[in-house]
C-alpha cells in the first residue's frame, strides 16, 4: 500500500513538472543581447500630441502664442486653423507656418520652441511589467537603459530583471527583441549591462517565478 502511494505521488509530481514546463518554456525564449551603442547622432525631435509649442512671429506679437498640440496632432491660432504639427520637427513646423502666414503678412519669420515634451509614441520609451512606476517616457538624445530605470524608480521585489527584454523597431521595418540584464545593472552595479535606448523602444520586465 505504501509503495503504491509512493508510485502515485511520483507520477503526480512528474505530470506537475511537465505541466509547469509547458507553461514556462514559451516565456523563456532566448533573445540576442541589446547592442551597447544604438543612439543616432542625427536624431531630431518630432512634435507629438500633448506637447506645448511656443510660436514666435518676428515683429508680430499679436500672432505669437503658446498652444498645445491637440490629440489629433493639430494646432490652431490667429490666422491659422487646424495646422498639422504631429511628426514634424520644430523647424519644419516653423517653415510651414511661414507659408501659411505669408498669405496675410509680408515675409513672416517664425520660430517654434517646444515645451512640456510628450512626443509621438514613436518618440517615447514605454516601460511595462515589474518596474516600480511603469510609464511612457519621452526619449532624449543619448538616453540609456540606466536613465530609463532611474526614471521608473527601479525594479519591484518580484522582477526578473535579467529576464527583461527590449522590443525595438528596425530602420528597415519590422521589430527585433533584445535581452537586457537589469539585475546586473541595477543590483550589482555592472555598467557593462548598460545599453543605449532608441525612440520607440518598449522595455518589458517579467515577473520572477522564484
């Protein structure tokens, strides 16, 4: 009777382990390490919904204004209605405004300064999973993985930091997923685990099973 009970327990444990393997293995995919250097020297900020744009029209203070970029990516102001701003550089938007204002005033000179940066989704770095404060962050030039982790307050106690990954949009189209070592970087101070981030990156931090 005791022997049979041991056999039943052994069989049950084997089935339990097999079941756990079936659940866990798909989540244990191996990704290539993230490139250490990824920042682009010619990066230019693109305006997005939620940004504030300060528009200065030289010698025309009545046309100068600070306006928010609406959720549809448009701005509006004196003499200008529903001008697309989303996805443009500040310089590009200034040139478009000069063309539009040229109908009403002679040789307008426009300067656009962006404040309260939010940016397009393509300009943000989104952090999901076991970060202390998961959120979307506006990208800035030469931003690194360490900068991102400081902004989101580090890892939770349940994070599998070395199981984290970055999903990145490739220049030629498509996506690539890279592994990153957050435990080594944050908890062990291994600076070799620090890597460049790129606009549009999604950092995924899974929960530890143990």
